[in-house]
């Protein structure tokens, strides 16, 4: 995450100095601390994750601890902070960079030191329309798991059901599974997805379909759609309802910008490292991955040669977590 934000040319804007804002996702007992902006403030009346402007000479961690204390009386330690996401947003009248950090180690009971209402809220109850537009990717990041499971080779029928069931035993309830089976004809895929959806519901796991936009709505109960890049590049608008997940596989900054324009809730970015399926083909590497994540305005999963052991590194670079097959399949 960046500690300083230089002047930049944001899409659709003149070159202006971007306001660097430290934002806190403060979690206690599974609930997150939320405040309401004063009516007189920019985007007044909306809810927000507490925080404030990073002052000259401050690190983002120092600014966040200071702002949270001043606004709510809650004490955070710099060492407890973990990066969540960085969000660049142009409101038209104002450009901001939200530098978002998570803490599970807040001390004290919150109160609105500036007269603003504050409360602990379940992430499941947070609604986009209640927040400034720039805050909405934070809601996605809070609801998404840190490991996104992708199926390996899976066939339709009893054998495929048995393998899928066994794989589900290796992931936690609340996880998401992307059902990738590109070799299957569409009808066979739909039959597989229907059976997989039933198994996922039994285990409390969300099922994400993988393939063209035409799949949307064909499998009742599916939690969303993941678009391979060759499908995403053909679209100009979001192909699923807003209450469903939309993911896109990306390999460059330009592809991520397109995914954001489609209204993607997350992207897969890679390959980060060399993979067993493509030996001898180096991945983009950690340095380029970090640069690309720093430009993203949606949660980013690293994919390609990664396992659970890489999750801390991906998150330290601002990513959501890791996606892949081998860690669970």
C-alpha cells in the first residue's frame, strides 16, 4: 500500500492532487465499526468506514490510528493493521485514494467524538447505496473469502459428484467455489452445475459458474458468474444482477480496467508464478503483481503457482488472497 499519493491523472479528470485518506475496517466479534458522515460533509448523510486524511509527514498507519482515536475514542496499534485494498475514485468535484487497513485489535468502546452516530454492524447488512461510491469495493473485500477455490478436471455424473463432494470437505463453510469445466458441452455443464449447487448448499458454500454470460440465470441458486477474459472482452455491461458475484480473469492493467467498467466484484490476476500446467513459462512475478494490484479498484486474487502459503504475501501486497485448484482439489 502507498504511504504517499502524488498528483495523478485520474480517468475522466484533469491532473489534480489526490486526497490520500486512511480508512479503517475495525472488526470486533465479527462486526465492523461504521460511522455516519455529518450532513455538512462531502457525501454527507451516508455511512462510512472511519478514517481521515493522511497529513504531511505521517505514514498511513500513523494517520489511521490518530483519526480513529480522534473520531471514535477507539485505540488501534500500528502493528495490528493489515492492508485490505487501495481505491482510487473521482467524484467529479474531488479525487480520493482510500488506503484501507484492517484491525481486529481495537481497544475501548466507540463513541462519536464529532457528534456522528457510530455502531458495530454485521458485514452482511452493508448496502452499497448507503455508502459513498468509493467505499463500495471495501464491502466486497469484507464479504469475499481470502481463498477462492477453482475446480480441477471434473466430469458429469456420479464419479464427478463424489470427487466434488470430497473436495468440499477440504474447504470451510462460507467459501466460494468457481465451477470451471471448459471441456464440457453447455448442457452437460448445466447438469453438473445443478448437482454441484445442491452439494454446495449442503455445506454452506457458494457456487460461482464459469463461462459465458449466457449461463446467467440458468442454474437456480448459483451465487454468481466468473468470466474468462475471452468472454469478458466481448461485453460492455454487467451481465448479472447486482446481488450476484461477478468475477473476471485478467492478465494486465488494461484488462482490469475493463473488468471494473463491467462492474466486476473481484478479478483473478496471473499467472503470478510458473505453474505445473505450463512448465518453463515464467509468471509475471511478485513485483509486477504488486504494481498491478496498486492500480486496481476491486479486490484482486493472485492465481498461478500459488497456494495457501502465499496468502500472507498476496495480502501484504494489497491483494484479497489466493485463487487456485491444487490447494483444495
